[in-house]
C-alpha cells in the first residue's frame, strides 16, 4: 500500500510539473473584428495600449512623440473615459506601454519613452506608475501618483525601439528594437533592479528575425507564457519559457490584427483571451482578435532569412516623425536555457526542479520496479 501511494505521488508530481509549463495562452487566433474607434479625437497617435488590471474591461493608451505626458482611459468600443496626467514624467517619444506588477504586487502601468528614430539618444526612460482609480461611468480627469523613473541605456549603442512588455512574475522590463534589417534586438532589465539616479545598462538577450515589417509594439500574456510582437501590418506570436525571452525557434505563427494605416499598438486582454490593437492617425479603429476555440497545437515555425527592404520605408518613417532606421549592431551575446511550454514535462523537470531531483525520482521508480519483481 505504501509503495502504491509513493508511486501515485511520483506520477502526480510529474503531471503537475508538466502542467506548469503547458501552453495556457491562445493556441491560435480568429479573424480580427472591429469593435469601435476612439471617441476622444485627442487620441490621434495611439502608440501603445495596456489592459487595466484594476478596472475590468478598461484599457489605457497614450499618444506618440511630443504629446503631453498623459494616459487615456477607454473601453474596447472606444468610449472616452477621460485621462490622467502622469506626474513627474515627460513625453519625448512615448512608443509603448504595458501593465505589470508594482513591487508590492498591486497593478502598475509602465510607459516606454523609448523612441529614437534618428538613433542619437544616449539613454531612454521607462516610467512606472500605480494604475489610477477611475469611475467607468464618467469621463475622468486627474493626475497619477509620481512616476518612478528608470533611465536605461543599451550596451551596444543607440537604438530605435517601439516594443515593450513587463514580465507578470519577475517584473523584468523587456524591449524589442525597431530595425530595417530584419533582425530585432531583445534587451532586458531585471525586475529586481532598483530605480535611482544612475543609468542602468540593459542586458542584450539576443535577436529575432522580424521580416516583412518593422516592430511597432509588443506585449506579454498575463500567463507569462507567450508574447506578441507587431509591425505596421501584422504580428508574430511566440511561446516563451522561464526566461521570458522569445526566440526564432519558438515562433508559433503570424496573426492578422486588422486593416490599419499605421498599426502601432497591441495588448493582451487582462484574462489573456484576446488581443486589442489600434493605430496612429484618425480615424483610429479598434480591433479585437479572439482566441480560436479549438485551435491546433502550436508548432514553432522556421523564421525566413530574407531582409525587409520596402520601397515605402522612408514614407513610413517620416509619418512617425523621424528619420529612417540604421542597421542594428551585434549578434546574440548570451543565449539562456530555453523551455518551450509546448514540449512537455522533460524540459520542465530539468529546469524547474533540477537534475538532482530528477535523479531522485528516477531512483524511486527503479526501486519500485525492483521491489515489484521481488514481490
């Protein structure tokens, strides 16, 4: 009886470990559907969106470069729910925003002043501010708490950047650069890094191929197992492991977010069941991309090798109030251990509980097998 219970314990442990890294975000997505447009015409350059963790069904956005340091509240139909000025912040070139936990676990918003089309900024800034309270029945107007400021710099020179997400468990800040050579750089600031007056050097985590478009926005699922990286025209979805970093080998596929003139913003809903995306310029429609109910098992695809050289590149960059991109420098500096959440329990065991524990479990199984033969 004791041996049976021990064996049952081992099986449950294996199954539990496997489920920890099972894919919990969307396996595939339906065709995008328009839900509305921004009622507030002051939102004329929406460059980032973030789902509210504090107010169900509410979203946040901001304008692009040169706008006020202000975040706007709305619902997926585009209803105007007012705005809040971000205290202690400046808008040099706000390009993306993301929800994420505050150090105390409460909902925060992270705003990326990270744009640099001419690639001359010696440092960039990410602001963190507690998500403000609002009344969803009226147009709100107020000021946030004072923003915490992270001054960041790249380890390999200046980069233009429009993609940002915050890991929901580690609070890591991850940036995805905007380049025209088909390779986007992935950079990270560990969530344990304290803010202060010193400039923080980002860690380069690698590059991913982003061919056929330019990176204009990104987000991570609330489960922390998937990221979406968008361009003007389409988006790619990636599975991620415990390091939170997408790789070419974990790209699931392409997602059509809707017909946009200059699509720049995308975000996961608070429950991770759909994506919401929008565009700069007016009119600014909102598109919802739902999870497919019974999608196929995600299979990483092979990233193409060709380089994006569009004939209208200059026009796109001029519309974004800057000059054209230069080639990104550097290759992968450090490749961390990758755990693909769709590959099952073996990798989970090696990464989550360690090889010594795996040996212990295998030893128990061997012992049970021997005892059974003796019995």
